[in-house]
C-alpha cells in the first residue's frame, strides 16, 4: 500500500494525517476534511461579523452557471452612460468556470485563432501554384477611327460617291489559355514549405497563448482567493480587538483596569480597521483584474467560490520535470519552426536567380459583324523561359537576410532553453518549500489559538495583562495569514510548474483549452 499525507482543513488551519490507497490507484496528496471540534475556535472567541455580505461557497447542487457572464459578441461595443458600467451584485465563480470562460471569451486567444486561420488561407494560396491556370479573355468592341474617315473623304474627292465606304466596325474575339509553371528553380516548393511552417508556428502560438492564459487565470484566481482571505482575517482581527476593547472597558469599570489599557485597545482597534479597509481595496482590485482577464461584461462582479485548499501534488522529480519541459514547451518548437521558415525563404530568394520555365496553350476566335466574312479561329502552343541573369545583388541580399533570421532563431532557442530550465527549477523549489510551510503553519495556527484563549482567560481573571491578549491576537492573525499564504503560494507554485512543463498528460485539453 502507498501512504499519502492528508491535510485536514481547520477553518484555514490544517493538521497532518495519513491515509492508505491500494496499489495502482493514484490518489491526490491533499484531501480535505472537516475540522475536528477540539481545534476549532473556542466559544469565548467572538465570531467575525462582516461589514458586507460574505460570499458563501456553493454546494454541488448550487454550482453557479456562467451564461450571465458571457461578454457581448460585438467587440466594438463600448458603454456610453454610467448605468452601463455599474456593477451588478457579486456572483460566485469557480476556477474551472473561470478557465472555461477564458477559453470562450479571451481576446488574445481569439486573436491567435484568427491569425491561425489567416495562415491556413495563405498556405492554401501557396499550394495553388501546383496546379495550372486556366484563363478566359473576351472583347466586344465597335470602332470608327478618324484616319478611316479622312481616307474615305480623299477617295470621294478622287472617285466620287462610288468610293464611299463604312469605316465603323463591330468585332467580338475570345481567347482561352491554359498555362503551367513547369520549372521554378525551387521557388514553388520553398514557398509552399514556408507557408506550411507558418501554419505550424501559428498552431504553436495558439497553444502557447492557451497555456499562458490558463496560468494567468489560475494565478489571478489564487490572488483573488488570497485577497478574500486577507479580508476575512482582517475582519476577524477587528472583531478580536473589539472584544479586547470591551474587556478593557469592563475591567476599568470594575476598578481593576486602567485608562491606559482602554486607550491602547482603541488604538489597536483603529489600526485593525485600517488594515481591513486596505484589504477590502485590494480585494476589489483583484476582482476587477480577473474580470478583465476573462473579458467579462462591464457590469459583472465576481468572487472566488472555491475553498482555499492545496490543489494537488507534483509527482515528477526535478530532472524529469526539466526534460519534459524541453519536450513539451511550444516556445522551443516555435524557434525551430522559425528557423525552418528562414531556410525555406532563403531557398525562395535564391530561386529568383534561376530559370523559370512555363508552358501554355491557347485557342482564340474572332467575329467581325460589319463584313460578310465568317468568323475565324486559331490556336497557339508554346513554352516560355525567363531567367533573371543579374539583379544587382538583390536576391543574394534577401537570402543573406534569411540566413541571419535562422541564426537569430538558433540564438533564441538556446536562450529560451535556459529560461525554461530556470522556470522549472524555481517553481519546483517553491513548491517544496511551501509544502513544508503548510504543515508548519497548521501547527502554529493551532498553538496561536490556544495561546489567545489562555491569554484572554488570564486577562479576564485579572492575573494576566492586556499586552498578552494583544500579542495573542497579533500572533493568531499572523498564523492565519501564514497558513493561507502557504496554501495559496503552494497552489501558485503548482500552477507555475505546470505552466513551465506545459501540456502535462493532456492537462490543456482537460481544462477546455484544446
């Protein structure tokens, strides 16, 4: 049997346990459970009362739908009156829903898909050179030339009216020609290969943007979770300092406390209220940032519906992660494709100095309506040779430019390879450190709660000091923040290493980004 660490949610705290799984069953490391009653906040600690309605986590049967978050299909629409940008009531949004909305509505991804369609059309244009061209030309004309009129006038002077002729004529002619470029010195296959490589480059660009978008949305969602948790912790701190102020005032009235303790409690409460105001401001900014990334309607307002729990585990070693990143990263393959595009364009530039051979066959017919003769027709078969013997070095210069583009792509590949490795290593080390911090912060949170409970009891009994209570409140607030930050930073590091490796076991398709 395999053993996995099991983290059980204690509000925002965790304890460490173990569970067993049968061979061959891959269970995630992080399992969420209800908090044991023995380590929940004591009844003497006041429950925070939010100043605004706190978001509730939806149950599976109440999972919020996303149709009301769909943006307008008109990309040129913009609000003109304040009512159109006024925010609606907040709606819950899960991470999975955010990823699905991003796939449907993100402008950068839509632009990349349009660029791919454009390059596919360019490839079809290039492949059309493999086939012959068939042209039809036809002319219908009526002419009455000035020179013909003068010639008739002279003949009438010499021969009289017997020499009068009609100078106007009406004719219809048509030509059908079939032509084919028989030999292009490599120009045609080079252009087709370059267009095909451009399609592949744009496909990789769509993949790159989709991976980056998935990471950006995930990171923004975790940032919103962190801001929500900071607001919750700040509200809890305000409530604890309010309780501390009540205790100090009660002791002062009973004659066992001092005015100094009351003033100190009021100062601490004011500081906590300022921290709450700042946390609320950062929460609103994070909401608007995620709204912008998702291209949501102008009036949409959201909050994170997912609980703050570890998102999973990373089963690969550092070395395996690096090798897999080299294999999967679209950016690396893009540079190789860019090098191939430069090679094909160099061939096309060099082909301009080679001979171009084409063959043709045409059939033509002519009918003149102003005479008594029948229509006539004819045909032509032939070949054309075009050879640019000297162009002042322009073709060689174009070929040299493409050689430099190839060298640039090689240099970028080497540079990007080093950055990819660093991204994997950085994310991996952060993942391991935050995994350890979760366990440490969970124990520290339990101890901080017990410390505050004892300090409050001692203060109420008159054997402790207010400083002990204040220190306990500060320590508990810090412990709550440390645990939530450790979990969120762990999730961020996990998302970061998934982005650094990219397309791990079809993760992109699983999230709707295929």
